[in-house]
C-alpha cells in the first residue's frame, strides 16, 4: 500500500553531487623541435581525487605535469584551473604545487620552518603557525625532527617534510612526479600509506605520475595511461586492470606464476 | 710517512713565512748595512715616517682602496645578473666572450684599449683604469655566477612562488642562501684583482693614477728598502685577509651525520 505524499510540504529534490573539475587540460599538444611529445591531450581532474598517470620513461608524463603547473607553455591547447585559464592567473592565484622525486627543501631552514613556510609568507599568527605545523608534523610522523636541519633527514623524511609543507599551503592541485621512486622499497610502501591517509584527511586533489603499476593501483582513485604522447583515461579501476597495455595483467600473471 | 708529511708542511710554512719575516724586519729596521746581521735600530719609527711622508703613499692607498671597492661592487653585481642571463639564454659566443679576459694578458688588453680610452678622453684618468679593470673582474664574476643559476635554483624559485612568495622571498630563500658565499668570494677576488693590478694602471693610468702597486715599484726602483718593504706589507695585507676569509667561507657547512 502506498503512502500518499503530504501535499502541503514542498518536495525535496536531492541532486546527486557532481564532482567539480579543478584542473582541465584542453587539446594540449607539445613538441620539442621536431619531436612531438604530447598529442591532443584532454583531461579533467576532479576535486578530491588522485588521478594516476601511468607510463614508461620518456612518454611525456613530466612534460604534461610541467604544462599543467604552468612551468611550460604548450605548443597548442589550454589549461584551466577552476574554469579559468591558467595563463590569465598569477602563479600565486593558481595554487598548484609540484612535487618530484628530489624533495626540494630549503637547506637554511629546519624542518619546522620548512613546513611553516607558506604560513610565514601569509603572515599567519604565531599560535596558528605552531598549532597547524605541530598537527601536520604529527600526521607525517616528524614531530621529533622539527628542529632538525634538512641535511640531517633521510630521503623518506625529506619527502614527508615536502608533503607536509605542500599540504599546509592548501593547494588546489598537487602534482606529483614519481615522488617515491628514489626511495627504497620499505620507505616507498610507508610513504604510499601515508599519502593515502593524508589524501583522506586533507581532501587533496592530485595528479600522481608513476611508472610503477603497483603504486598506481595502491594510490590511485582514477587511472590514465600515457603512451607516445597520447593519454587514455579509464572509466573504472576494473577497466584499467583489464587493459593488457597497462601491464597490470602481466604483473598479476607474474606473481601468480611465482607463487605457484 | 707522517714525518715526511710534517717535514714538507714545515718547509711549505717556512717558504711562505720567511719572505714575510724578511719584509717585516726590513720595514722596522734602520741603519742595516752589510755585513751586519741585524739592523742598528728596530722600532716603529720607519712606519711613522712612511705614513707621514709626502710621497703620496696615503693618496695611493686611498686610490687603491677606492678602485678595489668600485671594481668589486660593480663587477659582482653585474656579474650576478649577467651570469643568470648567460645561463638562461646560453649561446656559445657569449660564453666565449666571458672567458676572453682569462686568456689574454692584461697588458695586451690594456694596449688594445688605450686608443679607445684616448678617444673617449679617459686615458690617464682613474675612470679609464676602472673601465679596464672592470672588464677582467666582470668576466671573472660572470663565469663564477654561471654555476649558481642551475636547475636547482630555478626549481627553488618556482617553489617559493608556488608557496605564495614574493620577489623578495625568492631572493631571501631561493637565491641568497646558495649565493652568499659566491657573492663574498667574488667581492673578495675582484677587489684583490684590482688591488694587486700593476699592468693596467701603468699602461692606462700613464703615471697619473696613483696606486699602492705603482708606489711599491717606484720605491724598489729608487732603492728605498724601508719604504719598499712597508709598501709590500701594505700590499700583502688584504690578500692575506682575503685568503683567510675565503678559506672560512669555502669550508663545508655540514659535518654532522644523517639520521634515519
């Protein structure tokens, strides 16, 4: 028996939340001299997601990230950040942070000051700086290293510091260019776990470039494959895993055969 | 091996210090004639006479100091800028030009510049000498600072802007911490170059521009042993201080160990 709807109250239509596109690449093409590096690449990066771009060395991943960050002008095409052309915004307005495998720290500052860098530049009150830096240092498990100089840190600790600094700067998009590839296996796994935790805690939107299939599957929420300057995005994790060209099936086959 | 090492160290020290000791004793001794082993009198009277003399030693000192400061400040400042633009828009011929002063004798360049300086009306004047010294010092600074502007400084600059920094923040955090040693070395080296210059001053100054090197040679020519030794010591003082400062600047900053 159906219950009649009350006629006096207006009906609430709940519209499903449409993910907001933070970064958009529109028909990006790029060439160095006569060498074509990117061919007509279009892409949307949605709020809160980690788009993983998998691809072999030299396929154009870093060039794509450099163009997305506004560090390079594409030969043709357009980059939009929050629906506005990247070229029309100053670097500060863009709020894009680029992290790569060599975690770049300010050697003359200690870990605390490295992490507090963006807050100091924004002239935030001292109490707020201490509180927020303390919190983030706890999140990245560096609270005991706050007063250490950057040269006293291991590769993993340096990377954590760079991450913490980037998160406190509250970027619209974080661009990660094989950030963990210089770390040993154990540090790498721990950084991947930390990354997943931070992404959830801080609702980070990021593009994560890697050539490691396992890393891609571990950290990614959406997937794309780059080959010969062309980008193929996948509608789902399943579609990505089933595509022979991604190398996921090879990896699964290898581990199955090894364990037998 | 240790003894041999110590022997050569002492020999080197003796070789360095013996001439200085000789100069000091010549500068404070009077009535020292062959075959006496020691001078008749040892006191500071010759120094008082030296500075009170009307030979223009004070004028020469002031001129040399002023020229050193002007040459070092201008060449370091412009070398910093030129090194950056040379690095950014590297073209082979510009680099070759920067190295020319190292490959040609100052006397040759001085002679080549002479006609030009006569034409400009600066031959035989301090401006003419400064122009010629600047060519050498500027080449040195430019080549020195080329090494500063590398991909790391580029990336640090980008990072500072991405984190919300201004031009001043770029200078303070991305350039100065890495450049200050080179800047000080350049200031010292170019000042010393100008301080010790004899060739350009004698060719282009035409005897009208007093300097401490010219004074020293004139005392040697006329056989004034006391004054020549005193001028030599005055001439040596800045290089010794400069050498000590350079050594302390070039000493590695970190001697701690990494923590893991």
